[in-house]
C-alpha cells in the first residue's frame, strides 16, 4: 500500500478526531476512552503547527488518514529537551510497516527540533507496539503496575525512552 506522510492541517481535524475515537473504541491501546470535542482537536492541531512541531499523518492516495504520530514537548524549561510521543494506526493498516514509517518520520522531526530524548507509555499487553518501539531503539525505563483497569481487567503501563542525541 502506498501512502504519504505529511503534517496534519486544520482541515484534517475531523478525520483525525474520527481515527482517534475509532482507536479509543477498541479499548486496548489509548489510555482514555473519553472523547474530545472537534474544537479541542482543532486547537491541538493548530497549537502543534504554530509551535513548528506538527502532528504527522499518513494518508493513502484517496486522502484517507491511516495513522498519526505526534510529539508533545514539555511546557517548562527543565523539560523542554524531552518529547512525549503518541501515535495510532487504523486497525486494518496494522502490520504493514505504517507504524514503522511514522516512527521514522517522528524521529527525524525530533532531531530537527533538537530534542534530546523521546518518551512514551504503552500498555504491557500491546506486544506489537512494544516490539516496534524496541526495534526503533526505545528501552524500557520502568513499569507502572495495574495502571489501568478497563472492563474489569488490569494492564500495566510500560514507560519507554530513547535518547535521540
């Protein structure tokens, strides 16, 4: 499958929100199942764009959003060297290398932003994502036991990091 990775624009806010909610509805990958308002999503995309740190999206030839990745940079000076990574890939697109391509684009962006470290949190049960992160050089920094209880089941939260420079 061919796709193009580019920064999300304000006009991509609705499909971005729809994809985030689609992945939230799976109940396995994103931390919160709470839905955001479209206006808040537009503010998020705009804030990233203004900061020179756009949310990146992967789009197919028809313009369908297949996945995204973003870096949130610490809001205080002492944390400005660290970015927190978030990403999601449409269910039917997993396992085809899209997550890896998004991660490569994100790592290039982190270097352009002169970040020193990337961090992320992933559920212990998400073995495919953990394998991808390890393949890209992330290491486990610790585990927060029983961090999430969803539908009566606990899941640990694995904290991972990567020194970019």
